[in-house]
C-alpha cells in the first residue's frame, strides 16, 4: 500500500495527543540548539501539508 494523501495516513493512525502536538516547534531555539549539540544521534523530520513522504 502506498500512502498518497493525508486522509489515507490519518485512516491508519489516530490523531496525535494534545501533549504531542504541543511539542511541535517551528524553529530551533537556544535550548534546543544546546540539546542537539550534546546529542550523539539526532533525527529531524520536516514537511508541510502539500508534501507527504512515504
């Protein structure tokens, strides 16, 4: 199955909790920059409503 729309993705997963949504950041602030600099491994993901990666 190849997911091509947001609706298809939402059908597979329940909506994120409010707590998870509140963790979303639109920029890297000084605290996050320090956290990243001290991390031995980091994964960053980005996207928008017009682009869906599978």
